[in-house]
C-alpha cells in the first residue's frame, strides 16, 4: 500500500504521532533511536525505548529532540525515515507533511525541521504549524476569529503556553518543564527518602499510576533500584502521597508562568480570555485532579479538552483538511520572507 500523500506529524520530544488526511490511519512511536558503535541502527521507536537504560556500553539510546526542538539532526532524520516507512510505506517525492513546532523557537531551529524532512526523507512539501494553533484547532476553537484564546499544553519535555487571535500566535512561552521534569522530581524524592536510585522508566510509572493533586487514593507501588548506601539491588513500596508531594513545586512553577503570560496579554484580548477561560491540553494534564488544581490556583475558567494527549495531531489533521486554515501554515519560502 502506498503512503498517504498528505499527513500530519506531531514531532514530540517523547513521542512521534502521525496521522493521514482521513485521520483513520495513524502511527504513534517513541522518538528514540538505538545505535551500535555510534553508527549502526539497532532499533527505532518503541523497540529502541525497550532498550532504554538497559544497553551495553557499545549501544547508545539517543533522544534526538530536547525541549521541543531538534538537538541531533542526523539521528532525527534516521528516526523519521524508519518510522515514516512503516506508515503505509512512505515514498517521499510529492508527499506533503504538516509539522507542529513550538511557537517561540528561533529561525535556525525552525529551519532544522525543514532540513530533516528534505535530506534523507525527500518530502515534497513541508509546512510548519505553530503548536499553539494546532492545539487550538484540535480543541475545536475558531482559530481564525478575532477573539482571543489561550491554550496550555503540558507535554513530556516542555509546556507550551500560547495566546492566539485571528489565526496568529500573539503571545507565547515555551517552558523547559513537563512530564520528564516531574519524573526527575520523583527520582530525587525516592533517592532522598528511600535511599533508592530508580530509573526514569520507574519514575514515570510512579507518576502515571500514583500522582494526584488536591486529593487522591492512598496507594502504593513497588519499585526496584540500587540502594544508595550498599550499592545492591533493592525494592521498596512508594506511597502515592510521597509521589504527589514531590511534583508540587514543578506544577506550581508551571502555574506561575501561566499567570505571568496571562498578565501580559493585551487588554483587548484579555477580556475574551477572562470570559472564555484557558484550554488545557497535553498528556501530563491527565494527572488526577491536575486541571482542578490549576483552575483553583489561576482563578479563571479552565477547560480540560477531550483526549488532551492527542490535541496537537488532531489539530494538524483539521488544518490540512480545511482550505481556510492552510493560510496559517508556512513553508521554507515563507520563512525566508520573514527575515
């Protein structure tokens, strides 16, 4: 079967999400690659993630993206090449790809997205979409209207805060805080309170299974790690309350930045957002009672959009199917004209 000629790509730091124009065919895979001796591709995507934190010295597991931007272009090209080939046999050539990117990255960082799609993959046309716009479209908001909308996407590695109006991002901030920072907070807590060094995977499992805000069930989960004093393998039961307390400081820091962006909104747009509220997206937003906690701390309405982990890719499909919305995308030529 030939590759669908038009698709949307949410190139996340943790996960790559691809959907075709119909929205029915999709592929979600980890954005990671395992290389043997720095050259030979051993595994890509979920298969490489299965090796994460378990590899011998001659195998490196590399995450090509950091903080929402491409950090290792060569590895990113390899990951995309192999994953897109699995998505209905990618053929490049005259294919058109829409990619969501953070709103406040530099011109050089934007060009990197075009570069990885044109070198090894040979995509015919590449269009970038500001992530805040894609999230708004995914939430079903009228992105071309002159009303203001505010969208917060708490992802794996970053939190994207965007204010949009008339199809443009008028104010944005990308925080280097997301799910992975919460994982690190949990790892630090377990090391200090339980004298146990655990892996990122274990910390992520604790976050996903136990973390809550305000109130939640008092549960426990066994984790395995290395005892900090003896250096020997050891297990312990970690309570949900300890996990939840560990992430509060980072969550509060995210909220303070949301307030900061809100307070900088132009008065003519702030009125719309104060009345309408903020839209919350991203996989981390599914932590138990987190939307209620943010709503209480901010003091204005907050809407937790449906299926928040897939808001960006859903918005890309909406944009590539809507002729009017295509005007909010930009090509490499458009980028050159912005200079």
